[in-house]
């Protein structure tokens, strides 16, 4: 829905939900209402590379994942068990939530060592994901994938910057128990790789935790929100982005831009609902990005 935030301010959530014509529109209204209701903003931090590239949205069988945008490339290699079994590339909204937690904690505390037990559980609960049952299994699986993978960004700007150590977490997160895949647990702390942490400090993107929480499990919408948070507030003029470029960045799993476009537009509506300050136009050639206020204008934490 166009101008959903203005409609909410004038008519209220119940009236605007009644105007919604599709389930996607209704979700956007609910997300926009949730974000507008939050008077305070809580800072989250992610690496600029994740604003220009992304992890897969769904499980992939291949041991390597690669995404390429005009100036940034991401290459992720699966880790392996001691028996040579492929662990897998991290994917989906849960992997993105864990990444956001680890990066935010490392930057806020100034410490490469981040708690992976009670503090992360409390944070995930605050973000709308409880730590029991199926969610626990998802959390454990994505921690295992993230801690064992090799993740490398390539930045094409006056040369190429590459992490010398492509590990995201230094040394991994050990699994304990008689069966690590069933009933095991992760260690209480992990250490982020120093090369990654240095680059994160050099290239941080501030995001609003409340917006990510409202977006929830929609991984493409999370990616689009982070991308908009990175790009819009530094623009000085309207900037076009082609469907081909959008496909290169967000279209993992789609063979062509025309196949991606319907899903992208639905995900975009969710991201925009979570970012009231964003000014975007959709046209036949792609998107037009307009200079906008930051996604997190006021900080309380």
C-alpha cells in the first residue's frame, strides 16, 4: 500500500487494515503500525558487505555460495566435520538474526568475544523468537553453519580488499554432548575473527532492531531493509537501480529478473513498512532511490 504510514497516522490501524486488498498489504500495515508504535530506537550493527550482498534465503546443497553486486562480492564456503561431512552454508532469517546479534554485541562492547548462551537467548526472545523446540533446533543449526563456514567479502574500490582469514568466527563454536547433532549445545562464548571485526568497525551499517523484529522471518525483506538503511541516507540525488542489478544482489534462487520481480516487490513492501523514512519509487526499469532520513534517527541504547 502506498503511504501506509501516513494512512495509519490519519485513520488508525483498524481502518487501514480494512483498506488492505491483499495479505501482503495487511502484513505491511501490521509491520508499519508496530514500528510507528515504538517511540524509542535500539541500535543494531551489521557489516556494509551484508548491505550489498546476502546469504541464501533457503538451504542450498552446494558447498559454496556466491553473490555479486556492482562493487562487492560475497563468497561463503561450507565448513566440514572431522569426518569430512559437509556442514552447509548458513541461510535464512535465523542466520541473519544471529549475525546481527554477534556483530552488534562485538561493536557495542568493543570485544571480539561474544556470549552465545544466555545473552543471545534473551536477545532472540526480544526479537520475537523463543529459544525452545523447533526454534532451538534452527538456532543451533545456523550457529553451527556460521561458526564453521569461511566468509569472504571482496570490495572493488581502488583495488580489492579481502579478509586474510575468511572465518567469521575464530575457532568455531564447539558442540558438546554425546551427539552434537542431537541434544548437544554450543559453548558459552565465541570469538569473532579479528580480520572480520576490524572490517566491521571500518564499515558498520546502523539498523533499527525494532524494524528487524517487525520484519521477522522474511529474509529477503531483512536484506532489502539493510540495503536501504545503508544507501538512502547518504544519497544526494535520486538514483536509479536496474532490475538486473537488483537481481544480481537479491536474486539468489531466481534465474532471471522477471522471475524475481514479484517476490522482490512483496519483500520490498515489508521492508518499506519497517522504514517509514524511506523514499522509493518503482518504475519499469527498476527502482529510483531518493535521499532519505536514516533508518535509526534516535538512539536509546
